[in-house]
C-alpha cells in the first residue's frame, strides 16, 4: 500500500512538472533566440563602427596637417607675428594649395551605427587609438613661444589686437594653435577626433565662453552676413559647399591673408588658403560675430544653464519637503 501511494505521488509530481515545463519551453527558446539575435546585431554594429572609424581615421593625416599649418602661418608676416613663429615663406606653398581639400563624401555618416549602440565616451576612446604624442609637441612648443611674446613688439598694431566681436586675437590664435594637429572625425568633439563645426564651436567656447550651434548649417545663421566685396576680418566664419546633399557642409575661421583655420577631413585641424582651388570654388559665404551676437549667445547659454539648474533643484526641494513632513508626523 505504501509503495502504491509512493508511486502515485511520483506520477502526480511528474505530471505537474511536465505541465509547468512544457508551456515554458517555447518561451525559453524564444528568449534564447532573442538574446542571440541581439548579441549578433550588437557585434555586427560594433564591428561596423570600428571598421568605419578606423578607415576614416586612416584617411586623415594630422602630421601633414600640422606641417601645412606651420607653413601657411609662416608665409604671412602678420600671422607669423601673432602666432610668435618665424616669418619664413615656404617655397612649397603652391603645391600644398594644389593638393589641399576634403575627403568627405555624401555617403559618409559620422554615426556609423545607431547612436543607442555606443556613447560619446566610447567614440572618444576609439578615436584616441594611435593618436601620436608628436602632435602634442607642437602645442607645447608654441605655448613656450607665447610666454615670452610682448604684443607691443610683435609687429601687430594695438588697434588690430581685437576681433569685431570683442575677443583678443591672441586668445583666438592660442585656441586655434592648441587644436592644431588634432585628428578629424565627423561628429567628434574631443582631442581624439573633431569635426569642422565642433572646432569653431570649441574655439568660441574657449575664448568667449559662448556656445555656438553644433552644425555648420546652423552656424551660418549666426552673426552678420559679409557682403560680396567686403573684406574678411580675423575671426570671421567662412562656409563651404563640399557635399552634394548638404549646401552648407563645411566651416572654418578666417585668420587673415586669405588663410583660415579649420578641421579638415584630410589633415585634421590645420590652416588652409581660400585661394586653393578646392576651397575657392566651393566658398559660399562668411559671417561675422558682433558684440550683440555674443551677448545673445551668452544669454541663451545662461538661460539654458539656469533651466538645467532648476530641474535639479526642484526635485531636491521636493525631497527635502517630504523629509520635513515625515519628521513632523
């Protein structure tokens, strides 16, 4: 009798277990398939991102960009004095102009993969691979020059030491030189890789603590339009059409003597000439920041910062109020 009850109990237990297990098998199989599919998709996306970023990084040569920047700056007496480098025109300037240009194409997309699949920090780390320490030596060398430079004896007139927006040219040049030799990356905004609009945005952030719009097209709506025939001034933003699908697709900062600083997709942050055939045929206009524009951008930034501050303060106040009421109870 006892054996019969034991057998019956085992049969019933097995039956209940099967009733629970069998319906869950399709669900478990589905979950495994979903996990596997997600893993495969992530690995493919990550490989695509790595392949895309490495391929584009290899097409950018910041060392040549650094050499070109020095050559162009040394070819201008005024800019050489402002940058505290020796005035020494390079006989290869014309060759550099003939070979200058962008490597951008319409099918290039800085995102590479869905933005949800990686973050900016990961992009920065990836772009920092192979970042030559030799590039940084240029900034250190230049800064050592600047420590002993007296603007009164630099060959630049005192009246010409400020931009139309009210920024010291020396500060602007310092910001530009600080980024010379930085690799190019479409969508990047850090030392490991930066694009054209992020570069101009960063320079203005450094010298004026203002936040320019992120894209070249958006930046082309800020400031005063430079009419045809008007002379460009130091600090003006110059715009180019380098892609068929986007009218305003490239931006740089004018320095003088037809030279402008920009983040080139071929050479990284460098200095180029508006007389180079590539840029001359693609130049579409320029904008000049006025004091009123600087004030507006500063106000917008302050409002944005205050808004973010209030968003953080209000929840904190609510929590404090809740604790106070709890203590009273």
